[in-house]
C-alpha cells in the first residue's frame, strides 16, 4: 500500500484567509539566518504582514503558509521544528500565536547557534523552545508543549512518537496508531 497523501497542503497558516485565492508559501528554517532575515522583512513594522492585516480587501484574498524546512547541517533544527509543531497544537493553530512564537524563536536565534547547543540533548532543546513559548504565550502553553513533546509514554511496544497532520486536524499518534490507519 502506498503512503497516505495529505488531504490538503501541509504547513501552518500565519496570516490571511484559508480560502484565499493567493497562497504564499514560506519554506523557512527556524535555525537559518537567511530564513530569519526573510521572516523579519515580512513581519517588520510597516512590512508586508502589517499591510495585509490593515487592508481587509487583501487579507481576504491572500494567505501566508509557513512550511517547516529544517536544514540537515544544523542538528538542532529538526528539534526546533518539532517544538514549533507542538506550539501550534498547544495554541490550537491560532495564526497570531504561532506567528508570535516564530517571531520569538527567530529573536532568540543566537542561543541556538551550533556552538551553543553542541552539548545539549533533544530534551534540553525542547525545554529551550518551551521557554520561548512561555515567555511569548504563557506558562500554560509551555506546559502543553512539554506534555506533547514528552517521551514518558513510550514503551517497547510503542517506541516512537510522531506529531502528525499539522496544523488543522492535528493529533499526536504513535507508530502503532499509524499502522492501524494504513
């Protein structure tokens, strides 16, 4: 059996109308200085995002989608993106809150430089990202994020966790629940 094909484009909506006629997809890495610069340009005061928010005739016709594009030469990048998926789940995919988290993650970018995280574990980096969510979105979001990223429920029978189908119809599933659906 072939792998399942998503029923809709993947990605996290940042801005605009989900039924917009123009969809602008941003393929960005939370650990990339060039992605950081691109997001900052769009998100700047007086920038594209602000102009679209201010003009309902534009916001009804345009949608911005953030696609996670972790780059393999930064070992921490997939972990940062995994954490962003958890934040999206924790805030029920609210575009403003997800955008606030992305903005904050890019603002704290230097603390994720390779030299700063070389001796950190996956759990350590999850906690760093959860701390960003707490500062930006509150302690309750941090607790939800850490719960979603917890490995406490894993066992010999279900050794893997996957955050699947982000962002609209999302749930955490184990490999056995994926097998049941295929």
